[in-house]
């Protein structure tokens, strides 16, 4: 009888220590508990943990276009580092955010980071953390995972390399709406400071922009611009009408290789 009572008391004490919220491990903050460290071997090299990562590291997939063609989700930022070693990143904005708790206010930092290679690839990442450096590192990883291809086109005659966007596109986030309009060669990027940075990272040389809404909210302004730029591949012009055979997905093509398990 006494042992049963003692076990009940220990259960209650453990429940009381958990505190409020929906924490599931770690210190009760958020979902999933404390973050797990990345898997690395003794030399510090990348050890892939997904099927796509294994295919990329063993060179069964040789380009990002193969991944985009079959819409395979990218879960490891090292895949982007492998294909785009010249990727640059820049912090667009860092803003403090607060949450009201029983002990008072908890301040964290929200970072907006843009990555791009200036040659048709762009990514935007947003991350919130207790420290600025942690938020920036997390935002860089999120930005790499969200890298999308950017399509370029011409304003008039198709002479030389593509220099602007192929058609008018619009992006919206919150009250902010951003419209991108093709511009003739030599115009430059006619935009505010935040969208200009994204357009330069995407490799677009000439474009007009028009924005409405509360553009002072820089987070929504950047998100609307990124949505507009990523829609350049959403409009199918006649030069993209050729029928490209899709074939089998890489997971099906290399299923025998993926079924093998390496001995540890």
C-alpha cells in the first residue's frame, strides 16, 4: 500500500515539474524538444540522412534541375551547398519579438536572410531564436532549403543573354503587394532597398517594380517580393511548350541502391 502511494506521489511531482505549455521534451519549449546535432563522422564530412542526400553525395543525381523536375523535397541544406558552392547570403533584417508568459515577457530575435548565386537561384529564410547568432544560422539553413530557380527573359528582341523577367508577375504577403514589370536593357533594378537586394541576388539586371500596402513591414515586403520572383516559372510561354518526357523518378530508378544498407 505504501509503495503504491509513493509511486503516485512521484508521478504527481514529475507532472508538476513539467510546467505549462505543450512542451514535449527538452526544456518544454515548442515541439520536439531540444534540437539534435547533425550527423557527422570523425573527419567532419557530411553524412546524409535522407534518400535524396545519399543519391546526391554518391553522384546519382548530378544537377538541381533533376530535383526540381520531379518536385523532390529538399530536407538537407548540404544538398544546396553541393550544387551551388558560390551561394552568397545576407541578413535583410533582425527584429525582436516578445511573448507574454507567466513570469513576464520573453524576448527572442527574428532574422530574415536571403541567399542567391546571382545566376538564377534565390532563397529566403526566416528564423526566430533566443540569440541573434543562432537566429541567423537557422535562417541561412531555412533559406538554402527554400532555394527556387528563377526564369529570366527579354524585354524586346531576343539579342544577347536574358536580362529581365519574362512577364509581369505579382506577389502578396499581408497588406503588401509587389508587382514586377520587364524593363529594357540598361534600365537597372528600379526598386526599394529590400526588394532590390533580392532581385540582385537572383541575377535580374533590369526590372521595374510597383508596390502597395504597408511596405514599412519589411518582413512582408521581402516575402511578397520573393513570391513574385518565384512565380517567373509559373507562367508557361510558347518557348516552354515542348514535350519533355518525365521518365521514372530518381527514387524508383535507384531503388536497388537505396535498399542497400551500409555497415557501421
